[in-house]
């Protein structure tokens, strides 16, 4: 089949979106390819179509288990064989998946980056007929990026074993420095590589920034004036609930969401919002990744984000249907100080990191020299109570340990119970004869679920108990006995965060924490904060131009719909002249407060009506304060 026939058959689309076909042809031409497409821009099609067009298996590296599960499910719905390997799976389940990839018809294998370095995967790699390596969230490979994950660096080792297999690196956001770093770290072949970048400009999205002391009041005003579905981002979990309650009191349908909620609750809240049963979701940045809701009309940030990359992605969840939408950032000077304070906490002393590592290993009962490649459920609340350390110490230490390659941490995700029958029907009959107490449970499984001999099947112990008129506890006990006796492989449900040890446990004093890397990452984060502060404070340059120029697009036109552009229209004068007068006003006020008449007389080289318009514009944009008949610069 041609790529257009594949698109039509499996997705029902008559044509590709902009750049998709170019990217696919580059990959099919054997080139290492970097593709920058905005969130919701159809990145997955770019590797799924060539993966189907070529003989063999497409290896997809992705850091997010929820996204992997969703993509595997969506491919299977289209009768495309796909599987995934991630933390929380049993060793037998992983081996079975790899067998199916090596000897079956599986076309797509999704792997979390920390799984690439396990012996189990590396041993099987030579048996896999890999036709393409697709890397999602490719910015994670760069130390210059805002979400560096060292496990991504292992992809280069995979490339060395598969030198003729092309790579497709995909990301929604990357600066010029990060783009170059991605290509270097993935060993792009200079004579056979290509970069495709869709413009970062979102013509239907109006960006605005307001400096507000009473953010809640402004938030309510915005939501009362902009109809439709919305997302409100805040930094703390506690605030999600407080803000949602405040909105409900104003008659605005709202709910809250954060990573501390159990997976089932998160899933229910998300579904209700997607179905428009809730208008506004107040959330931390744990919400939104992988959600396909095109009709979000407004995204509001009540706190400054930690980077412009994060802001662009989160704000970009508005208006994916190409209709007029709004992205609003509310801030005050305290927010910038808060970001600086968080930065200091983000890099705990190395001795504190060692202590946290030791406590974690002891809690999980991991012996020195073991656990490489193993994943563990982490009951965060119980661990914190047992270890008697504050939550920030745990999470910031985990980040340092992750950036130094010792482990990987995955937020809580509901992984339902699943099982595979390991025996054939004749062997099962013998089990039923010799273990009559197990017979009803085996029959119950075979009657309720199909395919249990062929692949891992999600099951519900509650449903089995109801069918068998027994208790859930009895069902679990029977499944555990059958698991021990090698009748089935039973993986119980988990809703805990997963901790993956990429290296064997070492004595805490032997941890090799790279101080240079920590200082480098601190500088990167500091630079990110400075760029965010600059964006918030700069009321002279079009917001869209500010954002896209950060990503290297220096020739984009002004958007004409952001707060800056709308204010400039009110000025009705050339932008360069307005900026010149504004700079002269600021210069004159550096010596102290001045009255209107003093300012106007001091700027006699300019027309009085022009000076008055610029003063009004600067005051409206909070670049100037006007108190007791005097203008002053904000502190």
C-alpha cells in the first residue's frame, strides 16, 4: 500500500496535515529526521504510517506510560498489532511481548526510555527486525531542555547496534540550541538527515498578560466574559481545590485535578471535563498531556510557569479546532520571587540526596548490588510517614537521582489487573482434576475473558467474584495460587507511582552525583525563569512574536490580537516611535516621581498628545504607577 492508502484505510483521512507527508517521505527515504510539530499537530501519524509501510517493527521511545497505553489501544482498535513495555509489568509479561515482536506480526513496540538499558531488552534487540526508531518528546535528551531525562541518552547505544535504521525525533517545542543537541545526541548522519519545523505561530490564539494583585477577581471576570470550556493552571495542589470552590460559588462549573489524587478519581474528573459535564478544570501541570479536546476556548495561568516551553505547550491546549481562543497569564512581582525560591529548593544538598536514596532503598528492602532494571510500587504517603522527611525533599532528590541516571520516577497510573494462561487446555484439565478447588475459578476466567491463552488480558477481580458468587479476597487468593503454580501469570492491579532502578543499588556514600551537571542544570533553569519573567514584563513587543522568537522564528508578523497589539492600536502611532517615547519616559522617571506637567515639559521634543497616549498605555499595562498626581516606575 502507498502512504495515502495506509492513511485512508487505518485513519479514514483523505489527506495529510501540513508537513506530515514531507516527514514521512524523509523517513521512508532512510533519513534521520527531526520533526517539530505543535501539540495536537499529528506527530504520531508521522511514524505510524511509515512503520506500516515498511517491513518489520517500529520501536517507539516514549516517557509517558499513559500516552503509550492510549496509543497502543488506539492502534489495536484499528487492527494494528502493537504492544508496550514499561514499569509495572512482570518479567514474564515483558518476555512474552518481546517474543511477539520477534516472532509474531507486531508492528509497533512502545518502550519507556529506562527499559532500553535493561539486559532483558538488550539481549533480545538483535532478534527484532526494527525498521524505524521513533523518539517522542525528543527534547528530553538535551541537557539544555526544560525536561532533561538521562535515560534518553541510551538511545545512542541502541543506534550503534542498529546503524542502518533511521531515527525520527519528535517534539512540540525546542529552541535552536536544543534542536542542535537532539541531533548530536542521537548521532544524526549529516549526509542523511533532515529537519522539519511547523511555524510556532498560532493565528487563532490571542495571548494576554495582566499584572494583577487580585488574580481570583480577574479570573472570574475572564471566565464570565469568555464562554466555553477552560483550563486554569496553578502551581500547588491545595490551590486547585481552593480556586475550584471559589469558581463554583460564582456559578462557574469547575473541578480540580492534580497528581496526588488516585488514578481512578483523576480519570473520572478528566472524562467529565472532556464530555463538557464540567466547564473549567483547575489543575497543576499534571493535567493536559495527551488529552485530545479541540474546543478549549481559554487557558489561564494563575502562576508563572517554569519555562516558556512549558507555557507554550500548556497555553497551546486552547483552540486546537482553529477557532478563536485565549491564553491568559496573570502575575505579580511575588510570582517571580516564588519561582526563584523554588529554584533554590529544586537542588537539595548532595548529602540530603544521599540520605533520601538510602531511606528509599531501605524502605523498598533493596539489597546492595541488586535491583538494576527492576520497578517498584512506591506508596509515597506511607514512605514519607516512615522516613519522616518532607515531601519536597523526596521529590527534588528523586529529580537529582534521575538526572544522574540512578532511577526513574513515574507518577501514579492505574494499571488494571491482567493475566495470561501459561498452560494448554490438556494441562489445564489436569490442574482442575488434581485441584478441584481451583476449577470454578479457571472456568470463570475462561468463560468471562477471551484471548487469555494468546495475550495478557485485563481482568476485574470484582466481576469474577460477582460471577462466581464469592468474595474478591477468595478470587485474589485463587489467582495468586495459580500464579505460584505456573498455571497463569497474574499481575495484580496497581495505582501507585513506579520507581525504576536503572542501576543496581550502591551504598549511599558511593553515589556519584555530578556537581557540574547540577550547576549546569541550575543555570539552565535560572535562564528559563529569566525568559518567563521577561515575557511577563515586556508589554512593548507582540506576545506571539516574543514566544516564537524564543524558539528561533525571528521573522513572524505581529498577531494583532494579543494585549500588546490591541493596546498599540489604541496608540495609533508607529510602534518604533511609541517605544522611543516610552524609553524616554522611563529614563526621565529614574530620577524620581514626576507630575504630568513635569513629564510633558521634559519631553518637549515630542508632541504632547503622543506623550499622553504613551503614558496612558504604559499605565494601563502597569509599566507605570500613577498615585497622588505623580507618575513613578513600579518597584
